């Protein structure tokens, strides 16, 4: 089984890095023999914010982060980054969880490949 860790740093909107990373993580998570984990750190913590409202026809990162989670992908959100941005645990999107640098360290050791966006 191939194990891939995605580490996202960029905000949900303003660049397309987090958007593209979640697209790839979602696609990879649907393939047989693939195990995927996603860690949101820095400004990417806002990707996991629940109840995002975007203009019609625009992508919604909350919806996109839920996609991989539905396929068994663990999605961790840096707790320190959440605190710095005023995001409470109760404001996290379904399928995401507050996480730590310790868990990111463990996931990095677990992974065969680490992709940083």
C-alpha cells in the first residue's frame, strides 16, 4: 500500500495551491492501494472552517476537504494555527480534527511520499 502525506500551507482562497492539493488528494484517495493523510498548517487551517459561503460557481474548500475525508483520509488541522486564527474546534468542517505538530511528525514518518503545497 502506497502512503502519501499532503501538507497544505496556503489559505483557502487567493491562491489555488490548497484547491489543487485537495483535488489531487481526493483523486488519489479513490485509487486502490493508496492511503492518504492531509495536514493543514498555517493559513491552510482556514480550509477546514465550517460554513464557508462563497459566490455561486466558485469552488468551496470546506466541501473539497470533506471529499477525501469521505474516502477514509485523515485530515488534521494544526491546533496552534487554529488558535492564531481564532478557529474553535466546534468550527471545524466534518471529517477534520484539531491536530498537533507531534501528529504531523508521526505522519511524516509514516508516509512513503510527502507532498507540500
